[in-house]
C-alpha cells in the first residue's frame, strides 16, 4: 500500500515538473515581452519562437498622435504606467494592417490594455474596425466623466480626422 502511495506521489511530482519545464522553456506562443511603447495604441513585443520583434497596433482603439500635444504623449504615458517595458503580456492577434503590423488585443495580468485605454479616456473607439460593444460602452462612460481626451473638445478626440486633415494640408 505504501509503495502505491509513493508511486502516485512521484508520478504527480513528475507531472508538475513537466508542466513547469514546458512553460519555462517553451512558453506559449502568445506570451510576449514588451520591448517598446511608441504611443497610446502601438507597441513592439518580443514573442517566443520568433527572432523578429512583433509590432502591434492595438485592436479597436485609436489614440491621439504624438504630434497632437499634449494628448498623444499623455496617452502613451498612461499606457506605459499600465505596463512597463520588460513585462510579459498576452497577445491575441486578429490580423495584420496595411503597414504590416499585427492588429490585436494585448492583455496584462488578465486586463485588456486596449479596453483600459478607452476606460481611462486615453483612446477613442475606432468604430470602423471595432466589433466589440464593450468598447463603445466604456467610451460612453469616459465621455460622460470627461476623462482624458474627453475633457476638452478637439481633433484629439478623433485622431483619424486629424490624420486626414494633416494629409490634406500636405497636398496643398
């Protein structure tokens, strides 16, 4: 009887060590390390099983451009406060955009950083690209509370319009 219990205990320990070693030496493909945060909706991640770094455009959101001072810098800084360089995040990739960036949702400690940016009033919902109603609900709450970009009216509330206007000015 004692031999059976010993065998069972050893078996359980070996299974535990096996799971630990698998995650330690072969991390899940979508567990990535934050290498750089460019602005409020774009970051570079180092993901396992690839030598190349992955540039990620955060799904569902659009934040003010860095040239839209002070809004762009503030949005980037809030994201940097949510997750530091070197931290491990989970990337749920959806597709690629026309610039070759992975479009996806980034999670840190089970929290969607994409949604957190909207909730903090640092991002507008990119409606043409967002199918998740939770984002629009979060944006409505942030607008009512006049958080972040919603505290003062302007093109920083619609970064896509600002980019369009900037592009039109370059042509003239």
